[in-house]
C-alpha cells in the first residue's frame, strides 16, 4: 500500500483536536482499520469520512463506543 494514500493517526488527531486513544478505541471495537507503517499508525484516506462521522456522533451527541458499533 502506498503511503501517500494514508494519514498519520497522530496528525489527524491533532487537526481534529481529539485524543489518539479515541481512534485506538475505535480500532479495538473494529470500527476503524489502523495500519502500521514503520511502527506508526495510519488510516487510509478513503476511511476519513467515516471516521469524522464517528467523531461527531461521539463528541457532539455523546454516543458511546457500543452505540457507534450499532450505528
């Protein structure tokens, strides 16, 4: 997989003002796929829209991980 199609999780979290642990939790629930490249976690660009939706649902509507999984 080409690295230009990937976004560094840490960079994404800084730009969206969220904790990296939130994205890691989504990954643990199977809601987001994280790929390791040189020991750094990345997300595929095509999945950013879904991730941003989950961020809004969680932070704006206070929906927990179980709720996100159901949705």
